[in-house]
């Protein structure tokens, strides 16, 4: 079982996105995602969030919110518990990332970018200001086969 964090830094009507184009064997290759990564031994979700954001962006988060738990189940990769955050405050100067290219993307343009189908679901939930949620996403290869929000099956585009 793998624990990870994912954070969307929010500046006005844009999120800081990472275009994963720099690592060879990357299951997120060519996709746009937030910043984050795998827990290290003894880390809490917040510890991992702060470390990964600093490593990938050079920024130190000062204001952030834990938004949900996303469980990824796949026929190709180990099950992953992803702790989802948004952030609206930080200090420091951004730097380049060795995993991809960082870019501020207008929220209205996000869903047109190459990304996992399940990411579209939780991005809509974030935008709607949904209360803390549990989302299970089951993939067969790269195809989203099932999505379950707070214990209720949904289809893509039906977040409620």
C-alpha cells in the first residue's frame, strides 16, 4: 500500500500544475497533475505535503487545506492512498522541477489538458468547494473503470 500527497497551489483563478515530461518510466508521463509525492517513513500527510511541495517547487506552504482522500486501485500498479490538498499561501521563490515543467494554468482550461479521468472528478469537487470527501478510483490500464464518491458509485461528470 502506497501513501502519497497531491496539492494544487491556487493563485486567483489558476492552479500551479506539473506537466510530467522529464522522467522516463513515469506512470504519469505526459499528464498534467498537481505537486506531491510519496510518504517517507514517519511522515504525516502534512509532513509529506510540505516536503514534496518544497522539493518540487521551492515554495514553503503557509496556508493549506486537507480536502480529501483518493484511493487508486489499478490492475497495473499497487493500491495508492492519495491525500489531496489545496494551498493558498506560501513563501519563497519557485524553481524548476526535475519531474516536469511547472506552469500556472487557468482553472477554466484545466479539463482540456491531458490528465487521468479521475483527476477531472476531484478537480470538479475542489472547484465546487465540496466538503472533505473519500473518492475511490479503479483503473483498468489507463481507463477509469469505476468511481465511488463517499460510498456511492458515480459516472464521470456526475460528482454528486
